[in-house]
C-alpha cells in the first residue's frame, strides 16, 4: 500500500485556493477567454486543471507550463485548443441545463416580447436553437412553451427552429430518444407528461416534437444565414467557442441582423461576447445574462 | 428638513439606545482606507491587539483551511501577515459592527452581512478594474452601505419587515417599498447614523445615495461603484436572501453612465467577464460569514 493513500485529502477549499494561485493555470484560463470567450472563474480553476491534466496525460506533457506552450507555440496549437475546449464543455448538453437562463426566458423575456407584440392581431413567436447538437435544448424550449400554452402563450403561434452542422447529431435529435444522463434535471411529473418509454430510455411525445423544426445549417454560411430572419430569441450555447474571432464576429452579426427589435441572444453560461459585437448589449437577470437587441439601434459601446 | 426625517429622528430617539460607534471603527476607517502600501503592519497589529475578540477572530481565520497554512499561527502579527491587510480590515470592521448591532431580530441579519461583505469585495475589485483611485475606500463603503438596514432592524423592525415583505412579494426594490410604506428608506437612516458617528464624508453619501446615484451632491464615483456592485451582487446570489430584481440593463443605469463618464478604464471594462467572476466570491463570502457568526 502506498503512503499517498494514508495522507488525508486536501479540503476542496484548500485545493481551490491552491489552484487559483497557480500562475500557469491562470495564464491558460486567460488564453481560453481570449481565443474562445469562455471564462473559468477562480472557483472553477480546479476543474480547469483537471481537464488540462487529462490532455497533458494524452500528450505526455508533465507541467502546466509546458502544456501552455502546446496551446500557444506548437504546430497543432489550434487543434489542441479545440481538444481542451471539448474537455471543458463535454457533458454540458442535457434537458433544462441552465435553470436561471430558462427562468429569465419564461419570467422576463417572453412576457416582454409578447407585450411588445400586443397590438398585433396575429401574434407569432420564433425561437432558434443555433448549434442544437442532439436536440435537448430545443425540446426543453418546446416543453417550457407548452407549459405556458394555456397562460401567457394563449393564441400565440410558436415556432422553434433548431439547426446544427452535424448530420449525425441531427438524426439523433429528430429521433428524440434520451437516456438518464440527458434527463438528469427532468422530474417524474414532467417525464410522465412529455415523454413515453422507449426501451430503457425515454422518447419525447409527438406534441413536443411537432413544435421543433430541425435542419442542417452551417453558421458560417453567409448566404443561408441571411434567410434565418424574424427571430425573437436565439440560443447559441458553447458553439461559437470553436470559431476564431473573425468568424465569431460574422456569426454574431448575422444573429443581430436576424433578430427582431426587442429580442434576445443567450449564450453559454460561461461565454462572453466581449470585443465581438457592440450592437447587442449585455443585460442581467438573476443568475444569468443575455444580449439584448434594443428597440432602436444604439451605435458604439455603452 | 422633511417630515420623514423628523419621523426617523423621533423614532431613533424613542428607542433611546442607538448603538454608539464601535471604538475600533474610527482608527480602522482612517488607517485601513489608506492605499495598501501606506498601511503599516505595526499599526494594524496594534489596532487588532487592542480588541481580544478581534485578535482571536484573526487567529482563527488564518488557521482555517481556507488559507491552508502549513504551521499553526500563534501571534497577532503572524495572523495579520498571513491574512493580509484587506482581510484583517474585513474581519475587524465586520466584528466591530456585529457587536454594535447584536443579531437580536434574526430576520435576515446573516444574509445582510453576506450581502454587505460581497458588495465590499466586489466594489474593491470593480474600483481596481475601472481605475478608481481608492479601491480600499470602495471596499469600506461597500461593507457599510446598508448600515441603515441594521439600524432599521433595531429601531423599527416591524415597519422594516413589512417593507421587505412587500419588496419580495412584488419583486420591487426594497428602498422604494420602504419609502411608500414608511416614508423613509434605509439610505436616509444610514446617513443619519453615519453623521452621528462622524464617519468620513464619502461614506455619508455612499450610505445615503447608493440607490439613487444621480442625487448625490459629491463623491459620485464612489456612490456609483457601490450602487452598481449592489445591483450586481443582488443578481448573483449575493443579495438580501429574497428576490427583488428580475431584469437590469446596467448600461441604462445612471450609476453606470456616471462611472462610464468619470472613471478612466471604463471604456475597456469587460462587464461579461466581471459578472462571471463574481460567482467565485460566493463560497468565500459564505465561509467568512460563517466564521464571523461563530465568534460573536
């Protein structure tokens, strides 16, 4: 038996404090923020270190300092950054992933959008899950909107558009069958109401499915992006992190152009559009943020 | 002055025993609010040593797992060096204020302390990043900004609770509900206490105007920083323990516009990143508040 097992484990706070002191880790954190706009705050540095170590083991690199060089100097730095980002965002996809964000959508965003449309005889709501992967986010929106069907959304036509580049993901999304991992935030009542058993997994019911339209779209395809007009809400979570700054600017500009006045763009919970776009402005909800396209275009920064 | 002011004065006179200023607070505010490089360790050690419970608190904190020191710290000097001036200041101010306002009505006092501590830490960070010349002063102003609530909890707990309930129920700002129901708000009460205690001028304004920055006659940058950080904390699980804000467009807040106009580094201020970084404070604030309440 090795001695290491007998040493008491460091408390998590201690480990957290140690990680937040590590200058190489902070450098890697800042690099990720700079290239991908995704931030690991101080209390998440321990997590970041774990993910870096996984990659270091794979590359046979022994120090964080040397791994930083892999991310900045090596010939495969771009690929390595993608691998690391994959490690960081892996397992992020599930139903009802970001509760504060969804609360903001339900309690503030949708009522505000509907109020702005109250003068219209025919009210229509268009939401877009951009980079929908295997469909959890889009179906979450559908379930949330179904719950409001007898309330705020009475007499409102709702359309959810979900797009992804990856055909295999889209096939899985269209099949709409999910295992326990994807359903970990879904309680028994909701499972009963919106899902049916499919072997040892659960399938979304047809009424949920019929609300979502899946299609293949490359967010970088300028020609097709111009046709995604008339959006009220866009969710684009952990997708833009794989684009470089120039492409990200272009994609976000498309989002801006495709949104109606008084509408919102939601990004991943650790994502930021700082330096990417000045037309949107950042607004705050309890525990969440979003980017608002205002009533009239405001030029420049705040 | 206004009728409301007379009412509070009467109210404060009624209870007769408005807390006297904690003896430590004056030297602490004067000395520890100076830029960190001007603060002498010897003087801090002296101030801390004057108060046995404060000294004990510092020793307990420095030996807690949060700091992960490998050997036991046994002297006040060791504790001050290990904790750093900032944390000593935090402990000392909170300790002395907690003694002045014993938590007799348990109503959210703990949440209020957590909130005050959070605003202090966030305000200091904001001040540093936005280029405000005195981040230490922003810290102290943040810690003290809701002093008026502590007074209200002591002086008129029923009235205050009614206002807090209304704010929570209607998701409205607390100070507006206080004004509507009681005719005065915690800003006004806080300012009156600050005057009575003869705290330095900038704190009067931070206490009084943090919810209505544009009304502040002076020290508006400090007031704006406290006001903004107060909002940010209330939105990131570092609030009063009840929900009152649903949506904020900071860019449209008078406090933001004022800070943007007057602080040198606001042009490049990354609000998205700053917001995400706040979440790292939650555990630290909880830990500090737990430690504080354990001792007092």
